């Protein structure tokens, strides 16, 4: 548990989403793999890795003189959950291969992923009791993809090391050089060690995107704050403002689906589209909340007023969203505006449907209305 909580990773290990009675199994598997990986990557000691493997196998066979708590606990988990030992030995084979080989062709890389990543996914499935045969290939694809991405994120640091960037001068002495050690900045210069006057710089689409995001990052909170103030002034109600703004996150559902379908990144244009989308959703929610207030002022029973407001505003809100979506269709063929178009179209489409359902529910919940 201590290793899972303290060792740096870019993902949670045994989080609260894992049922409590399974967390210790996840922690044991992680600690086993993490320790072996550190022996291979950090210590670079084949003999120690071989001894680690033999100790693991001895604990499984009950042939131990000096018990290692990690291996003893893992052997207990393997016995309780009936986990295949081959999945653990595949991991150890992959770690041993790290010590012998650093370059792979495409076929070799996928074979390496089959032993270094795929067993982890299969073990997690088995820990959770998912033994359907059709799930294993799906898990393998996910784990292989994550492993490939993990390799790709190291390319930046590898290039900087090969060129000879002076990391100590930039990040300070004793700092480990990873891909995130030196962030990409607009017009930044990374000076080469022991070569005065020489430097390298990262450019291209990534730099342009960072430049665009930074140019508006400072003003976004100000304008969103102004929008919140205007809504509060309009309704003179914190609760109504809360109902309206809680609809904005619903757009993330549609935006995610749209970007995945069109295989578009969430870049600068997509971010602009989402900001515009937030305004459209707030407008729809204002129309609906205002109509609820009008219905309540006529003396209707609260729940009836909310339902009647949703029915009366259904066509206007839907038609406004539909015309906006249709107006974005021509931009789908433009390489520059496609991200913004997809963000607005799918975000507005999904969120409009959800808004007509969620806003009345939120209104009734926050104001404490109940059926008579």
C-alpha cells in the first residue's frame, strides 16, 4: 500500500473507485511490477532481477528460507483469486528484456507490449472477477495503446538529451530529465551545454496552440466572472444562477463524443468553440428558468409550473439549437474550423436535450419543490 501511495505515477493506483475488499490485491500486483521495473530501469541489475524472479517463484512453491513480505502477500492473492502465474512471469520477462534491448521494429514492439502491458490488464480483469473470453482482447488493445503512448511521451526528453540541452541550467541541479521537466513555451530557447551561442527550440503546431491558449487564459476568468455577475443581477438569485451554470458541464458529454467520432484533438479552435458553446447553453437555461418564474407568478403549483415551462420552451430552445447546428455543417470540411464546428454541434446537441431535462430537475431540487 505504501509503495502504491508514494511512488510517482501518472495514474491512480487502487483508488477509492476500487471496492475496498479488492484494493489490497491491486496494491500487491502494482508493488510487484513496480519493484521489478525499478530494478530493470533504475538499477540496471540483471542478477538482482533474476534473484527477484526466483524469490517470487520460490514463494509460490512454498520453498522459502527468508520470506519477503511482498512475495508472500502476492502468493496469497494469486492463490485466493486463482491468478495465472504466466501473467507475472511475462512481466518479469519484459523487464529483463529492457536490460538487453532498447530498439524494436514494429513486430518486436507489439510483442514487447504483449508481455509488458497486456498482463496488467488481464490481471485487473481477473481481480474484478471478469472472466468472459471476449474481454481479454479488448483489454490487450487498451494496454498496448497505453504502453505505446508511454513510449511516445519519452521522445521529447530523448531528443533533448541527444542534442545536449543544459537541463541543470534550466531546471536546476539534480533534476531528473523527463518529458515534463522542460515545458514547451512560446519563443523559448533551450541552450546547449558547453556550446555557447547554440540552442534548440520546440515549435510547430504545439507551440502555436500554447501561444493561442496563453493569449486568452488570463482574460477567460474575468469574462466568465462578468457573465456570472450579469445572471445574478438579472434574476437577483444565487440559486437560479447555480441552476443555470450547472448546465454548462453537460456539454462536455457531447463534445467528447463528437471529437472522438471525428478524431479531432481538443486544440485552440475547439477551446474557442467550447467557450462560445457555454454562452449558448446559458442562454437556453436563462430562457427556461425565466419561463419557470413566469409560470410560478401566475399562481401555479410549483411542479406543474416547472413541467409547463419545459413544454412551452421545448420548441423555441430546440429550434434555436438546431439552426445553430445546421449553420456549423459547412465548417466540417474546413481543416482549420472543424474542431470548433464539431465542438459546437455535438456539445449543443447533447446539452440542449439534457438541459430540457436537467434544468427542471435542478430547479425543483435546489428550491425544494415537491409534488403535492
